[in-house]
C-alpha cells in the first residue's frame, strides 16, 4: 500500500467537515439567498440529502473493496480500460477543484487584506504550505483537521453578541412562495455536500472502519446545522439585503461591538478562511497525488506532490478570468459538473458491482 498512515473515524469526520464548511463559511448566505431569499436557511437542509446519499453509496462500495480507493476499484468494476478513463476523469476533477479552492482563497485575501499582492504569490504560498502537509501523509492531515476545525468553528459562536440587533421578523413568512425557491437555493450548496465523495480516498486508511459510516453521517449533520445557523444569523441581521453583499458573514463580524472595546473582529474571519482553505485544499491535494500514484501504479506518491503543486497554481490562475466569473461558474455550472462525478458515478459503480456480485454467486 502506498500510504502506510492511519486515521480514526473521528479524525475522518473533521476532514469531511472541512470539505463541507470551509469555503461555505463566507459564501453560504449569498449562494442560497439569491434564490431562496429569507427561506435560505431551508436550502442547506435540502442539499444535505445529497451528502447522506453520497456517504451511503461510497461506504457500500468500500464494504465491497475495503482496501482500495475508487481509483483502484473502478478498474475492477468497469474493466481496465474504462476504469483507467474514469480514474483520469476523477483525478482531473480533483485538480480542477484544487485550482478553484486556491483561487477562491486568493480572491478573498486580496479583497479583504492584501489588495496589491500578486495572485500568484498568494496562491503559491498556500499551496506550498499544503504541499508540506500532504507529504506528511494522511495522519498529518487528520491531526491538523482535528486541531484546526474546532478553532475554525468557535468564532461563529460570537454571533450571540449580536442578539440585541437581531430582527426575527425577517424570517417570516416561511416558504411564502412555496418550496421551489429553497430547492433552487440548494442547487448551489449541493456541491459542498457532494464533496463527501472524498471519503472514497480515505476510508481504506481508517483504524476503525466500522465507524466510518456513522462519523460520515455525523459530519453531514454538523455541516448542515452550521450552514443553517449562519443563514439564520445573517437573515436576522441583514434580512434579504444580505445577497447584495459579497461576503455577508464577513460583514456580520463587523457588526460585533461590545463596550467599544471588543470589536473589529474581521481578522478572525480571515484566520478562519485561511485555516479552512488550507485543510480543504490539502485534502483535495492529497486525494489528487495519492490517486495519481495509484493510477500510474507508483510505489510512492510523494515525488508527485511538488509538481502537482505547481500545476495547481497554474490552474488557480487559469480557472477564471476574475472573481465574478468564478462566482457565476460556482453557482450555475459547478453544482451539476461536480455532482455528476461525485454522486452519480459512485451510484453507477455500486449498481454494476452489485450486479457483478449476484452474477458470480449465480454462476
């Protein structure tokens, strides 16, 4: 086995949670609110169904092939040639998403604090740090996520200081225009829950594999509740005008002021974004280099880390001409483009695997 490290199912839960909420922390209100308006808090609940489905399907595949990742067992299920083609498509998706994450990180950092810093410097620096974490292996990623994710989520509790400024009436009437607006809002969020697909690259390295399903489901629930919480806070604070701001959660932290002393907490949002983007990018980066090594039948994935880091930096610049185009792509194309691979492909693989198993048992 290329990777000799091990993680617990509990650490897997933090890695999954980083995939779901890291980039959602700043963008979730505007993505869901564009369609759902004051019903935006319902959209994550609907979108989480995709997370539960994806986790269940991938875990069932893992039970059939417990020591292999999807890059490996797809060749057993579909045959060597078709399996190789599918593996290449999945790896390309990983590379593309790595570029998107790095670009979103750079766009926020440039807009918030480093206005004149070249994008290549910002993306290159975060990818370099991720490269060292990826070279450390899955154990390093698991421990980093276990430490950083609670630190990332803790500042969100500071919104309770804004309770005197909340306007609960902004939440009503609930589903004024029916269920379709929340469903449309969920289409932009569904991709984050679909990213739980990456457990297909991590489940073989669990020390307690029987708990993988339970902690995967718990991660989806926590991610969904976090998104609902953020949406409700922003609705109470800004109402439907939240969609007119680029980073409404970032703006929400600016409202926090206690005794003219405890204020100007925007730096906390920047720190949260850096930690979240670092972990999420590292997980996709790790899946990319590990999967490529398995696809090429290499004995070690570490020689691929820095070359793919350079390629990811190029993708981060190439992926979109500007932040507005990237935002439009993330809202309109990415949910269908990524979900078709991360949810639909595992369903097809599981159906074929079950048919093959029954056929062998029959004959």
